[in-house]
């Protein structure tokens, strides 16, 4: 993200999104037997890969439009959301330290966004 903020006129969408996702596919292909999954699992994996590539493309495009500090905070928001979504959708129960750490990140993000909103309205 630092490179995108430093040279915003250079197109980084392809480098960050599809190219990095294809690199992950190549590494995964080399480390496993890709034909050892059922069709249902393959569809789920392909859907996850497409969602990951789309998220990276959106991040690469949108990071140019916000301040670097806000981009960093939004990137940090991934840490508390992953265990929360795993808990909601996959019934994985995270430990207490996960909730404490997630709460710290969420409070910090809320405080930072609220203070930037107060500064923008002044």
C-alpha cells in the first residue's frame, strides 16, 4: 500500500489483485495434489479465490482515495473481523484473548474515525 500511496499515478491494480492471486494458485498447486478435492470443495475454493482477488482489487483502487492512516486502520480491521466471521459462519469458537484483542482494535478504529470526523466538521 505504501507504493500505491507514493506513486498514485501508476497502475497497481493488476499487480496487487489478479497477479498475486495467480501466484498463490501456483504455490498451492505445487504444494498439494489439486485433484484430491471433490467438485463441491473445488467450487468453494474457486469462490474463495475470486472473492480474495476482488477484495485485493478493491483495496488497491480505494487506497488512493483515503489518507494513509485510514488505509492502515482499515487493514488492521481484518484481524478482529476474521475470528468474528469464523465464529458466525463456521461455528469456530475463538478464545478470550482473541475477543480482547479484537475489542482493542475496534475501539481504536472507532476512536480514530470519530476524531477524524470531528476534525473534518470543524
